[in-house]
C-alpha cells in the first residue's frame, strides 16, 4: 500500500512575466477547445503547451449519492465520501509538466452479490455472497507527466498510480487492495503545414488481492465465484474466499492534429487489456481469464481562429469486445488441480457512436458561454454460451450541456448545466431455463430493467470564487446530479467543495 | 562559551495516510520578544488499525508537546533552562464487534494517558576556571493505564473457582454453566529521577585535568491495582 505524505507550506507565485488575472487563466484553461479532441490527449506529447497558463487547483470536498434502488446491485445504492484533490499544470519555455494528487475516503452503501473491488474492470469474474453490506474505501492517486519540444519533435511521458483499499468491519468481511499503474510514452513530429503527427504507447499493470473473512463462529454463507450473467463456478462454491487478480494492458494510438487547435484532427487508438482470476485457497488455481479489445476513433473539426468565437464538431466511435474464458480442471491430487480444458464462455460487446458539437463565445461584457450538444448511439450485448443466456439493449442518448463564466468585481462565477435523455430503442433478456433455483437471476433482471429502459438525467455545477490580493482565487463549488429511471426510481448525487486556484 | 540561539520553528503541518494508519500533526515555534526565550508547541493525532476489518485491534492517540528554552546571560554566569511538558493519550471508546460479542455482552476498553515533565538547567561561570558547567536534569512521568473487559465464558465442563488468596484448605465454588467475567487491569506507573552533574577543569603543573562528577536519584513505583477480576452471575 502506497502512502501519501503531504507537507503543506503555502508560498506565493513568483513569475517574472506580467501577472495575468487568475480568473482569465481559469476561463482560458477550461475552454472546450482544449479537450474537445479528447482522445488526442492519450498521448502525453500532445499535452505540451496544452494550457497557455500555469495553474494549480487545490480543493477539498464531500460527495453524497443516494439511489432509491441500486442501478447496479453489485455497485451498491449510493456512497458518501470526502476527498482532497490537487492538480497542477506548468507550461515553461521548452517544456511542460503536470501532476496531481488525490485522496478519497468514504463508504459505498448496500453493495450486494459482490465482494470484489473495481467491478467495472473485473466483471463478470467477481467473488460474492448473498449478504453483502456497506463497503468502506480509501483511494490514493498520484500522477505526473512531462513533455518537451526539441526542434520539430515533441516527446512526452506520463505515469499515474492508483491504490485502492476496500473493507468491511462486519461479516462478511472483505479486505481488498488494488493497485493500478499506468505509463505512457509519446512523440509528435511537426509537419510542414502546421500539423503534428503523433503516436504513443501505453501500458498498465493491475493487481488486486480480494480476501473474505468471517469472524462469527456460528457459521458463514457460501462464497460464490461468478462467471457471467446469472452463472457461477459451482464446483468452487463454498468456502474458497481468498482470491487475487492480475492484469495488464498494452495500447497504442496515432493522431493527426493542428498545432494551433484550429482545423481537422483525427485519432485512432487500440488497447488490449487482459486479467486473470486466481483462487488462492486452491493452490493458486487460475479460474478464469478475460480479455478486452478496445478500438476507438475520433474525427474532429475545430475552428478557434476567431478571438471571441470557437466552434467544433466531432464524430467518435468505440468498439469494445470482452471475452471471458473459463478453465476446467480434473480431480485434485494433493490439492493440485490439473487444468484439462479452456472454454470461451462469456462475451460482452459494446458499440458506441457519437456525434457532438460545441459553440463557445466571449461576449463584449466579458461573459463567456458555451453550448455542447451530443447525440450517441449505444449498442450493448452480453452473452453466455452454455447454458445460453443473452442480454442486449440499444439506446439513443441526447445530451445538451451549457456553461457560463463571468467575472464581476472581485468575484468569479463559473457554472454548467446539462440534461441527458436516454431512449431505449430495443432490449432483450433471455436467461434460459429456470429449472434450477438461481439466486442471482432476480438481481440480473433488476440491473437489466433499469439499464434497458428510458431515463433522464440533469445536473448543475455552480462555482463562485473570490480573488485575493496575491492573484489567488478561493472558491466554493457545488454539484447536483439527478436521474429518473424506470419504475420512478430516483438517483441523486450532491457534491460540495472549497478550494483555491493559484 | 557561546550558546547558539535556538530559533523558533516555522509553522509546519503534516498529513500521512496509508491503509493502516492516519496521522495529522502541526507544530509552531514562538520567539518571545524582549527575552532570549523560545516556545515550541506541537500536537498530533494518530489513528492506527492493524487490520481494517478488525474493530478491536486499533487505537486513536493524541499527543501534545510544549518545549521552552530560556537563556540568561550575565557577566559572571549564564543560565540555560529547558523545561518540557508532554502528553500522550488514547481516545478510544468501548470496542465491540457485533459478530463476536455473543449477543452484545463482550466489551473491551483500554485507556492510556501519559504525562511527563522534564527540566534541564545548565549553569556556566565564564570567570571561574575550575567550574566549566553545572547541570541539573529532572524528570517526572506519570502514566494511567486501564484495561477493562467484559467477556462471556462458556466452559465445556464445570470448573472450580477459588475463594481464597492464601495457601491452605478452602471451600471452592463450582461453575457449571456459562458466566460473565469482568476483568480490570489497572496500572499507574510512576517514574522520576534527578541528576546533578558537574564538569570541572583543574590545571596542575601544565596538565589540564577534566573532572566529571555527579549523582542521580531514581524513584519508580506502580500505584495501580494491577489485575483485578471478579465473577458475576
């Protein structure tokens, strides 16, 4: 487990350059022009002079979410946490560097049928039981990157480390420790017509130890090792409660983008992630494995040549395929299980197509506003081979976001609002024969019923700041998100934070 | 002999966290105007958990410390005085674990408080060749430890319970069924010492002789009751 040591000594900025109002820096750094072509930022070399101004943001905050019923049972029906978040970006003459630190401490509520952390990464090969409960968690996150330009070449490197610990103080008692290390290296070559051709490579190492204990001497429930939809590995059901996961990712991307952020840009990326689930009690038995193939492509047109008006349009495609493989074992000899077969049993296919645009304008009275509409087509299909089970749904999602920045006196207001409507085009669930009692089926059906139906989400995030003498800005921010799902299920999330920009 | 002035420490704050402990501490020094005196204060809070799932093996600790240094410089003598006052204590409540407390009977509570006061008094005489320095060190430390436990005991067969504390024949009680035991361990260790030492120099026939002489007195006693337990039905 990594440790976070933070000595807080506040010192004033000491630039020899003319001092630019901190509010102007915030407005420029939060412009949609910067990360509209977001996929090109996978390459750390493309973060060279990403922002024109140096800025550090330090904030502490608290979050609370409540769902009337869990949208995904395995993730729980809400959470509450407090966090510290620090980010900095420093552009200098020939190089830029950036970094961040985040610490979060909280609790997820009513997590059921899942005692494994990082559900979205490790599905469907989770460990769980029929009891569940609230899960406390702590997250430590560190990141840093560097980019430098020499002649026509720009190169960059970036790394981040996330350490997560989750646990529960009543039976069943999981203790999960996961570590994710990401590293990426990139380069960009300046071409004659003010364009950069950039390419990058990235890697990830992932580990999680997932151990379950029961302190009560009166007995304990069965521990299940899920294998997809409402199936589990029945042979190892029982008291095998010590597992661990290890995975790695390799990825690459190529992008073509204008130096002055005005014009066409394109990005194509490919990632291959695989992980293995190992049951420690059974002599490090490799129970199952999953592999992701993720292809993303993006084509963007940006026009930011006008001093007060910027606009852009983007087409974004993602194709994600996850295949799950189960290992079959013979009779054990001295607790040694001989692997006799491997079968591909699980598949999850996601297709995501989106068309988005944005318009950003600075008015003569200093108000800076933006609009961003997005239309997305989502196709999700999940299947299990034997017994045959299928879940699929197709959605059309429309989103409209708007933003506003304005300075008045010593104050600064930044706010955003959005509305998102998801319309279900098609959905199907087939869990096959129900001749045998399957405890997980109702929860799978519950998750499907919510995910496959229409829903509406809205949100607002105002932030009010006050500029201090030494070009610091202290602020108070809030966020509120609300979602309305099928059967009048509501989900509400509130966040408050205080912080400073300097 | 020149005594270097100890500067006051700037404000420092520290936060350390990992999966097993959290520590927050802050400290600052103050220089007293008009006097050659510096006061340093600091405090901290530590929350330590051996296993985050285990509600019984953890503790929360607070520590506070005040340190003063005071110098007097006169023509014939100089005096350095450095008293310290330290406090360390735990602030745990009763510890329970609902899965192993047999119907909310088992409870465990441990408290620890330690108070310590030390002094260093050093005197030098620049005009007296024989005496290089005289130093007095004193320390008093009092600790208050209490461990209280209530436990449900379910013996597998009947057990004998002694009723006397001296050797010899006594009647005994028999316990046939489960019982609740209260346990108390009360410790109040007390330590103190006084040390006086002198550093002298004697010049004899062009030979410099350094003499170190002194004495020390120690007192240690535990004023607590020790282990005290009783049965109750």
